[in-house]
C-alpha cells in the first residue's frame, strides 16, 4: 500500500488496556459497550425508538443485483444515524446470517489488522455473538493479522453499527475487524481469506464503517465527497486510493473501504450504489465545518438487455469511426453500470474468419471505455493482422465479451467447457482463451489446457508444472 495513504490515516493514540470493558461468562469473553450514552442512547427503549425511527424514514427503492457489501457512517446517531439507516434498510429484505464488520482504529495504534475472537459484543439491546470460527480463520500472524482484543477497547467505529444490525436482522453473527496501519502482507492475507469466507457462505456480507470528509465548509466537503462516492460507485480501488493519497478525498475508514472493495471485486462486484448522502451541516445547520456521511451498497449485477445492446453498438460505432476517421466517436456514458470499471475483449470476425481480438483482463477502467479502447485495438493493433481498411467494414461480425474476475484454479476437473475461460501465467509467459473458443472448437478440458499453454508460448504440457492457471466466466454479447 502507498506510504502516503498510511500517513493520511495515521492514528491518534495508543490505547491502554482497560480490563473492565470485558466480561467473561459461559460463552467466552463479552465486550461491554464503550460509547453507549455518548454516540447512541444507553437506555434500551430510547435506543429502540431512535433506530426504528431512522429506519422508518429511510426510503427504499429496489436495486438490481446481489448485495455483497455495505458502507455506513459511524458518527454519533444524532449526526449520521439517519444516513446509516439507508444502508441497514437494505438488510430487512435479505437473508443475512453473518456480517463481517470492518472499520478503522481511532484509538489503538498498531501495524496490520486486529480481529476480535471473543464470544460477543454487548449493546443495550443485548449481546451480538461473534462467529469465532470465522474470526479465528482470518488470523495470520506472519502477515500481521492478529487476535487483539485490546484494540477494540474504546473503539466506536464497529460498536455503533451493532444496534442497527440488531434491529434490522434476526439471527446473525459478526466478525469484527479493525484496520490499523496495513502492510501489503496484511492486505493480501485478509482479502484472500475474506474472499474464501464469503464464497463459502452465500448469506454473509461485509459492512465497512467510515465517515467521509472532515471539517471543511459545506461546498468543499460535497465536492470532495462526490469524488470518493464516484470512485466507489465505479468500483475503482485505484482511483479511491489516489484520491485519499492526494487529499482530494477523505475517509477516516479509507482502508476498511479499500479492503472491502478489493474483496467485493474478487467476488464479482460490478458497481456501487449510493443510497443516501448528507453531512453534519444538514443536522446542525452549521455549514462552516462539516463531516460527510454516505450509505452505499456494493452489488454484483448482470448486464441488462439494454446495457448489452449499448455496449455492442458502441463497439461497432467505435470501429467504424476509427477506421474511417482515425478517431473514436464522442461518447459519454451516464449509466452507472457502464461507468463502473470492467474488463472486456472485443472480437472482430469478417466473413466467418477472425479479423482481430484484443482485450484487458483486469477491471482498470470504466466498462464503456474498455469496450472503446479494445475495439480500436482489435481493428488496428492485433499483431496477427494489418490495420483494417474502409473496404473491410462490410461483412463484420462484432462480439463483446465482459469478463468476470479471475479465480485461481484448484482442480482441472472444475473447468466447464463453454462456461470457463482460462488464463495461464508461467514466468514471463502468459496467455488467455475465452470460454467461447473452447466451445467453438469442441475441445475437451485437457485440450483446452494444452491450447492455452500454446497461446502463452509454452509447450502443450506447460500448464502441468509451475504454472498459475486462472478461470473466469464471461458475458458474451453478439
């Protein structure tokens, strides 16, 4: 991770362990609330009334796709509770049994990641059980992902989420995670293990806790926060990190959100959705020094027929414009699904024969831009063919393939012809074959593996030893 971002989120104090905040009973260590009566009411009935009031006022409109993660603020309920309710309103229609809570450490200073593995966390509404099995599975001492109950002592970023969860859900457990000053090893280890957890448990979600910009005037705050929200909506981890590093955007839970987005992207997340934005000035009416709050969801959403048609049409228009005029057409996407980062291939066939095929395998740019760039490359930069001329524009068959995230292949028996594409890396060699290629040539799995090895410039059996093989699925538009 960038050192500048580490500095941006440098923590303010080292917590001295206070043993009295923990109680021990038959279920194990139960953490007592640290901010009840400060960030939210300590009285049970008052707390119930406040949370239910927030949830009742939160508008709800359907969102296409599978919800993978939520982002909610963690300020005092007076200031951010109504915004947070828009995120938790989404859980009332979901069958969620496990919530991975991931937030920043405001008080304890440590390198890496702290995981709470005790029996539960208490609020005035009762005790929320910790899924100790999952929590312990995240521990990786060599990567500085440690069980550290002291880090949770005074921390509010996770605690303030609990009463909302207790109100919105029925039977559920939590996995509390605090991010200190992360290292590359802790980032890689935690995201990999969380990916495994969420793949196995279809009823689990991640909830990232963060506020946005701090103590700017209303206009500056809204400008900064809009940039951050846009990066999350486009699922651009890279752009978000750049915004936070440069100071163009602020999130006190920047690292938790980056971790969450990285895991969600591995799980196939396509876009983020903003449910609600406000800042403290909307409550206090003091707009000179405000704190920003957003409630968002991260989704895995299939392309609609309209979006598919738009991408295919865009590829065709781009090829026509580039071949005739040497320039891309003017185009600006407004659909959030098309502006979210994506990976694509554009394939050109002419009179039944391949005429060009170029793509990118990582979602490093907006989906529409990936299609346009690869359309240009397929018609002018495929090293197997000369650049296309005007006379060749007739008789073209254009195909756009939208790729899912890469998944490491554990067993060749898991490959499904027609469903999976293959990507192989061995040393400096790499090669990729799309799912439709194996289906078109009627290859079996061994032949598919041999052919992707050859595509990478390796011997046919190059996949058998010291090669990294990944699978992916694809949405084929033609």
